C-alpha cells in the first residue's frame, strides 16, 4: 500500500510539474507582435508572408500578428507591368525576398514602380500601330 501511495504522490507531483511547464511555455508563446507591411510608389504589388496571411488588410496597409522570435520571409509580388524597387524598415534591403525575426512590432514598406517596356515590347507596339494605321488607310481609300 505504501508503494502505491508513493507512486501516486510521484505521479501527481509529476503532473503538476508538467502542467506548470506547459503553462509557462504557453505564456511564452503567447507573446505576439504586430508586423505592418505597407506598399508605396508609382507601381502596384503586394507582399506575401511565409507564415500565412494577414489578419487585417486595408488599402496599401496589411497587418499580421506573429509570435515573438518567429522568423518570417516577406516576398514582393509585383502586378503585371510593375516591378519591385526596394524595401524600407525592419532591416530589409535589396530587391528580393527579406527574412526578419519578429522581436518587436515593426513596419516594413515595399516600394513598387512601373516597369519600362523592353525594346521588343516597343517593337510590338509599333508594329500594331502600323498595322492599325495601314488597315484604316486601306479601308478608307479602297477602290469600289
């Protein structure tokens, strides 16, 4: 009987220890910070997060709530005929994806611009314009 009581006391104390540690870990994991991502510039685009989605989106501002110490990768996604130019804030630099660790609330801005058409695109536009003008000319002055 004494062994059963000792085992029961050990099991109860172990359960309290585990419950205490789980509560401590949950409290530490519950610390969250806000990541605000803004888009700016003459172009259009968005920024995707490696951790999922934003919980608030309005105009050019998106906000995500993330756990403290969590790394997150921000990837710029320019719209068609637009390009990503640069980052501002949060330690992000360059013209590619940016990875930051969330240790406090922060704001990062992604700048987008209009893409300049390449020479081959300009050539296509010129060819379309010439075909349009020649078609109008031929239609207007054809002999009946």
